[in-house]
C-alpha cells in the first residue's frame, strides 16, 4: 500500500482497518498511548503494548505525541520506514508504517556516488592545475588526507637513492621529506612502487608501519591502505592512507575510491615528470641553439642582438657566432647567417650549420673554401632548406681593426665611419645549400678607432611597419639610422638599431632578426683591452 486509507469515522472502524492492513499499523490516542496495533506491528515493535505509552522507536513516539501529526521517517533495527498518519474522530492517530529500506538504500548509494564523483571531479581539476611534480605530490597528499583518510603520504620513485615523500598529517599540515630505503618486508609498499596491484588492507598489519611512515603525534595506526599511482607506462609512485585506531577501517568501496583517485593522481604526476624531463632536454638543447653572449676578443669589440619571429619563441633561423683565435685559427672569425624558414625546424638546421662551421675553423683563412665545404655538407644532408651567411675574419693592427668580409647570398655588411659616412662592403656570393658550386667575393676593410662594421639579416631590412603598416624598413632607412651611431661602442650600435626596428614593427608579425656589430675600440692598446689580455673572450 502506497497511500493512506480514507479517514475512519469511529474507533471501531479503525480497528477493522488496522487488522486487515497490508503493512504495520499502530493506533495511538492523543496522549501517545497505544490503542491497538495489528500483527505486523506487534512483530515489528515487540515492546509496544495496548494501553501503554509508545516509547520505541523514539522517532515515532515523538511524532505520536505531536499536536499536529505529520509524516516522519526513521529506522527500526536495520529496516527503514516512512510513517504516514491518519487522524481519527476521537483525536487519536493511526500510523501506517511503509517500509522503504530498498528505496532509501538506493537513495543513499546514489548520494554517496554523487559525492564520490564530485570528489574525483574536483581532484582532477586540482591535479591538472600544475605540471610541477612537487606540487602534484602535495595536492595528491592533501586531497587524500582531507577526503580518504586521517593522514596520507605520497612517495615518488626516482633513480636516486633518496625517494621524495609528500605528507599530509592528521592536522592537515603539508610537509616534505625523503626516505632512503623502502622496507621490502612491508606488504604492499614495495609492490606499489613497482606498479603492482594493491594489497588488500586486511593483509597489511598496521603495526608493521615503520616510524617514518607515521606522522608525528598521529598516535596508534588503526588501518593502513597502500595503492600504486599508475603513470604513463611506468609507475608514478605510491599512495599510503592511514587511519587512527579510533577510526573505522577502510571498506571495499573506500579502497575502490582510493584506486580511482590514485589513477588520476598518477596520471598527473606522470605528466608532470614527463614535462620536467622534456623541459630539461629542451633547456639543454636550447643552450646550444641560443646565440652566444659577445664581448671583446683580441682587442676587437663584438656585440650581437637577436629577436625571434614569435614573441613566445627563443630560437629561430637566424644566428651568429664568434670564434676566438686558437692553435688552428690565427684570426677571430665572426659568422652571421639566416636559414630559410622559422621556428624549431629552422633552428635545428641552424645548429647543424654552426657545428659544421666549427669543424671547418682550421680552414677559416680561406673563406671561399670554407663556404664550398659547407655547401657540400648541406647538399649531402638531404635537406631542402638553404641558408645565407657572411663570414668576418678580424685582427688587430695597432689601433685599427682589419676585416675580411665574405658574403654568401647575404646582405652586404655596412661600415659606419667616424664622420657618419655609411658604406656598403664590396662582397657578395651565392647562397648555401642549393647549387652544386658556390661563388663568393671577399672584401677587405680597415676600421679606425670608433668605426663599426654591422652585419645583419634580412629580417631588419624586410621588416614591415611604419605609419601604413606594410612598408619595408629597407636598407636606406637602416643606413640613415647608422649615421646616428658614428663613434658609438658596438653594444650601443646594436641596441640603437634594435630599438628603431622595433618601433617600426610595433606589434606586427615579422621575420627573425639578427645583428652583429664589430667595432674598433677607442684608445685601446694593442696588447690589451681594459686590462683583458689578448686572446681572452669576455662576455
């Protein structure tokens, strides 16, 4: 029966209804004394007696004494009931007890499942906010300590002997420590770190927990659960859950929830570790691809400037290098080049060209030969890109600097004289990596103190901007800018040109830009520059 019967008009009528009802029925008077109860009610409430007050269950007894009875719910033993009142003519109340144990169990399970889903969703969001491994470990420990146990530990396996541990203690405080060795005798821990399935908690003796596993002041461990943190192909670590002796033990449902949480945490930690490894590799490779810091070499000033085509990029297809004199290199060799394309692919080819040129340094006295060998190397590498570059060999003669400049398909360097005159070096040649043979023409230039030779890529002259936004910066505008740089140190020349070009471009797209200034210092003695001995490179 799912609805209350029609209100009886007399007490006798209620007696007949109670006796024939398909559910437990208890009739009480206005003072809460039992008037009658049917057989099912007597079986359910053996303490209830006609003529006596209804004392149990307390939730029904309280409702029976209320001046205005209303439907109530409660439990009797392990069964759940919904009590519906029917008012009687004599002021009493007939309580119809409809069992809803199955329904309430479903509702409670649905509520618990919603809570688990909400927790896992929030955990996923929190874990995905960082790609830092230490941060992921702390978030995992905090979430587990707040929602799954009284305290939680997260251990990450690393190649080093000392394993990092993140701890969330029983007071919610986070801390970090390390453990030098994992006891193999403790069931579950060593297996979890190797990615094996979790050991049931009933197999783990809490007394076997080592001292480092139990937070200070935690007290006696009542139950302990260990589950692996699965990663991407390799274990990401282990999650350890601790409950005090006065807390209830872990249920199978809670162990299953811990496993689902561990899967999310392990994926986040694995992604963080992978990101850290890739970031380390990228930084290592990046250091090799980034332009070097320049300074003075053998009494000659060198300064460089680089700006990648993308504001978020650090490398590209433009490059420059300065190689100080050595046993096989009588003069300082400066190189500035431009590889076709942008971004990482161009930067990779840039690295190959720089390494090849470094290997060809013993032949740097012959620019033409060096370019031929580089051209052959690029053509034999099955690479479809090409490059342009300019070589500049520099040596000090008294107070002057003597340069040999050779261009290979690259814009000719510009010479800034002390009186503000800007000249174009008489050099030229074919680009590298396309034709079977390359031709080149070498120019010889002498710089007196305060004069500069500027090497640049076409990212400078082809930069589009200005009032209309599409006008090229052009070589004539570059020459006019260099007039203002007469007598400036190399670094000041580079900064001035970079500033003017940046203002011209504004926020528009542009190609990679590279500059290198070679300057004869003012008043530097032949054997040293500002106290720096010959042959030493200072950044």
